[in-house]
C-alpha cells in the first residue's frame, strides 16, 4: 500500500475571459483550491470547486481549506489511508463539506491511476471515449449580447447550449434563441431563483421544447419540484438539491425530477457520484455531468467521470478557452472538428498541470507533512 508523504494546498485566482452571471450574482473570475498528494515519487492532483462566497452552496474556499487542513489531511497521515475508497468512507464521519472531501479524494484517484499507469476512466469503468459537451451561458446585459455569445459558441462547434435564467430573464431569451436556432438542443438553469408562486411563468417555458429545466426552486425544496414536475412537459433536472445518493433516491421516489446533474464536488467525491450513477442507471434516470467553471485539472477529472455509461446528456464541460485565457494544463481542453472532446488517454487525469502557471495564479500555499500532526 502506498504511503502519502506530503499534501500541498494552493489557493488560486484565475480571471474569466468573460464575466459569468447567474441568478446568484456576477463573477469576473474564480478562486479555487488545487490539492496535490505525493507518494511513491508521484503526484496526484485534485480541485476543490467551492467558491469564494457561499452562494451556490454553504462551502467557501476558506471553509474547505480549514476542513482539509484540520480534519481531512490528518485522516491520511494518522490512519495511513491512501486508497480513495477508504478515504471516502473515513471522511463520512465528518458532516457536510462535500467539496473539500471531493477535492482530496480526486487527488487520491489521480495518484492511484498514475501509480497503475492507467487513465482514470479505466479505473471508473468509463465507456465513452469521445464526449459531446455543451456550453453554459451566463445572464448577459442585453438580449443582443446573449445572441452574440450563443452565435459565437455555435460557430465554434458546441452542439448544446444552456442559458442561465431568473425571473425577468427567462421567456424572452428562450424565444429569441428559438427564433434563431429552431433545432438547437437548448436547456435552462435557474439556480433556485423561483418560488412555487412562479409556477405559471415556468410552465410558459414548455413552448420552447427545452431539453430540461434545471433547479427552478431552492435546494431544500424537493416537494415543490415534484409539484411543478407534474404540471410541466419540460423535464426537470436537479442540481443544487442533489447532495448525495440519498437525495437522488428521494427525488426519484417523489417524482421531483427526471434528470440528475452530477457534480463530483457537490456530492462529496467520485465514490458517491458513482453510487448515484449506478442507481440512476437501474432506474432509467439519465444523468449528466455539471461544471463549476473548473480549471483544466477539475475539468479533466469531470471528463473521466462523464465517460460512465449512464451519462446520457451533454456535460457542462467546454474547451479551456471558453473559461480562461491561459488554462493551467497542457494540452488545453479543445473541441474536435466534430464538436466533441476526447477523454484523455494518459495516466491519471491524462493532462499535465503546468507548475509555473499554477504558481503565478497562487495567492496562498501550504505544505502538510505527517510530522505536522
Ligand atoms: O448551476 O451549473 C451551475 C457554474 C457555477 C455554479 C453553478 C453552475 C455553473 C455552471 C457552469 O453552469 C458550467 C460550466 O462549468 O461550464
Ligand atoms: Mg446548475
């Protein structure tokens, strides 16, 4: 069994190529944590997707840092854990903080796959080696600007578009995009901005033949999602409400959604994501891989997860240049001429983190050794 000799955390900031606005707010760039675990002369990389502010979920970069430093990293050193499944099980004793747990678990998976010399998707049982991704478009200052953005993405080859909606920015943007792109697979994401009182407004979206409506109501509100689902033709998809395997089972049993967005950070790691995937497959509940505007490290991890067989809708997983002028990996993630992304074949995540770019973006750094605890 491998021994983890050192863990490093780096807090990075990368500016976006274009501001990203959702019903939760507008951001010009992203603050996130890169986790590195060292053992047997190898390094595994993970990414913590918690944001600087507790908007999408209660976690923040600083709460994740604290949980990693004071509780999760000591698990590796004190209990001598290095297997991702063992770590995942041991970390369950701490409540919550799924993004912190996932970041470290991802690094352990990468390390394990590198030690075995195989790409991650092989460890996971992934079957899809070429993935058709979608692009997630923020709320723009005008309909003209939204149209310009979407036209650009379609020209670049994206085969599915998601737009962010909120009350007052919903029916009109959908009507406009449908007028210009009658056949484009299109979906919308509200990030919980509506209430059950807005039911009729949401039902008006049925006329646009959307692939799905994602998370209209707040995370805790499975019941109102099930009420809306009974009255809408558009399939509902849950993102923020899906916190673990158990919330999937309950959402399914309540009829609160017909599609599941899996984000490895939100559900607390690959082990939990795979449990959700396997349950969904048995219950004819398609899943897809959501994104958190990850750096290339987190996005490469997402690609391997999205290769599992029941990931049946396009992931929110775009090329590096959709997000950042200079990604922190080489080669960058790119679209093929077919508008697809190839799952990397190299060991582990299969892309190379560029240490000098990581260093340039780092705002805070710490090294953890067994002797620190
Ligand atoms: O709700 O899917 C979401 C980004 C940050 C927080 C929440 C969400 C998103 C996205 C981005 O939609 C998708 C991507 O990474 O391309
Ligand atoms: Mg979402």
